[in-house]
């Protein structure tokens, strides 16, 4: 009898050990783990002051690494991006049965992210905090080790692919040489910074065939004669910004998204850091996935689709900017009409046509609409961290339209750049939606 009792106790002990060994599984599938990792990456992007195009690259590669791990985990639900985006090779197959794919995707995301940013100490600190959480959840060390090692393998594969996208080569290319004629872009006050990423069109695209696949129509010809189409566009900026309503001011500031705004007070200068335009739409993706109660893998899928659309959108837009070299309104208004005039927003340091906000906002909105539906109403809380109130939208397209017109209110774009930018972004976003098939079953909108 005593022997039988001991056997029963032994069985119960083994069962309890097994339960303790597996109770962590559901917890590490909490999508907030990935949301936290993405927010940490955004925080570092802001801190390191990456330009909008470069920031889109920082978001892209870590997210693809995480996505490919989850696509292996759920092959009936997701399609690998191999064969769908340019030159991507299959990631290594897992060889250790102790690997947890959810943890491996997070390790891959953070490892790739760390390789693309400057503040590695901040990423390391986040990783230490993450490891501490895993200890609190009693994740077995063998699972953590196996998942971390596999995440490192995947990261190495993705980084090898990323290294061939022409980014490193373009770091050595010459700066833009300023052209003297009035119609060409000039650096703008207050710091007259060099033009950002004049060679970005050389970067390898993901889904679109080339940087100029969706070139907009030609901008209006430069003509400062009274009543010319171009002069009317310039005067519209001047007149609208001189009588802005409170709501128009709020819209412009909400969508400013200038990563580095300088302020001058006498001999003193200080700067404020903000998210990039792409970072704002990454924030909207976080809102959408939370609101729709997306699972861990569905959350990564949404970020993957949006980051690809943003990346290709920036390449498409920057090709046009540095091809047409259209001068900013601020330059011409100061030169021809009012040398004291200042736009509401600080003019970013690159050519005017087309509007980057208009392009990438519509590309992201089209992608999110495909994932979550046409009438996905949401409250945009993205800018709360940067001291701005929330705004409400009836759809992603609604938000993208407001982002576009904000550039007129801000005094930094002509309407032609805004309208053609929306069309350009719509074309990019639609092409990504039509040609990138990540899920075999579309996420059901709320």
C-alpha cells in the first residue's frame, strides 16, 4: 500500500513539473511582447534621430525577421516572403526541438534592430528587461537558450540580405550640389541643412519593380509671373497659412512628424525630437492590432505589410523628389513676397515634389484598409508621447487625407505635391496589396 502511494505521488509530481514547464507557453504568445519590442525600436529611432527614409529601413528588416519565423510556425496561415520580395532567401530551419517560435521571433527582431541603430545600449537594456520577464514566467532555460540561438541564426540571415540593398554604398555617394536657378531646391532656415538622402532611389525596393514605377505626372513648370499656374500654387500656400484656423493649426502640428526640429533663441539653440512620418503609421498599426485584438502572429503580419508599404513608398517618393528638385514655398515666399514669413512647421531638408507624408500615409492606409476594413474607426493616440492630444478618424484613408492636407497648413508643400503624392502613395499601396500575399486568410475586421 505504501509503495502504491509513493508511485501515485511520483506521477503527480511529474505531472505538476510538466505543467510548470509549459504554463509559460500561452503567456509568451501575448502580442504585447511584440508591441513592446516595436515601441522600444520606435523610441530608439526617435533618440537616434534617423531621417524618415532611413527610419523606414530600421523598421523593415527586424519586422521581416520576426515575420519569417512566425511563417515557419504557421505554414498553413502564412506564406513566406521568399519569392515575394526581392532577393530574400529562406531563413535557416530550426534544428532544436526546444525552440519557441514566438520567443525566437522576438530575439530575431531585437537582434536585427540592434544592428541597424546607433544606441545599442538601449536595445541591450530592453533585452535584459525582456530576459527578466522570461525568468518571472518560469520559461525553462533550455527554451530561452534554444530560442535565442535560433533568433540569432535568423537575424544573421536577414542582415546578410539587408547588407546588399545598396544602403552602405550610398553612404559614400556625394552630397547634392546646390543649383543656383530659382526653380531648384535650396536648403532652408533655420539651419540650412544638406539635402537628406539624395541617392535613396538606389536602395533596393521590396515589392514595387523600381523606384520610378509609379512616377507622378510632371510638376507645374516654374513660372513666377502673376497668375501662372505655378505662381497660384505658391500664393495659395502664402494665403492659407496667413489665416489658419485653430483646427488647421492642430492638424498641421499633429502630423508634423519632423524627427529633428531646431529652435533658436538669441545665441542659444535647442532641438526637439519626434517620430518620423513612418513611425506615426507604425503607431497607428499598433492601435489597429490592439483594437482588433490581433494575436501575436497577426500583429507581426500587420507590421510586416505596413513596413513594406512604407519602405517602398519612401523609395518611390524620394526618386521623384531628387529628380524634379522642386523648390520649397518658404524659399520663394521669402525671396519674392515676404522675407520675414515663416511656415507654421519647420521645412524639412529635401526637395518639395511630391509630398512624402502624402505618399507614405496613403500607402500605409491602403495596406491597413486591406487588413482591417474600409470603415475601421479609431482614436489616434500616437502623438500623446510627444505632447499632442488625440485625434479621431473614421478610417485609415480619412487619416491619410488629413496627413496630406496638413502639409499645406504647415506651409511646406504646394497642393500639386499633396494631390499627386496621394495618387502616388495609392498606387504603391495598391501594388503592395495586390502582389504581397502574406496571409492565406485575411484578418477579419472588428
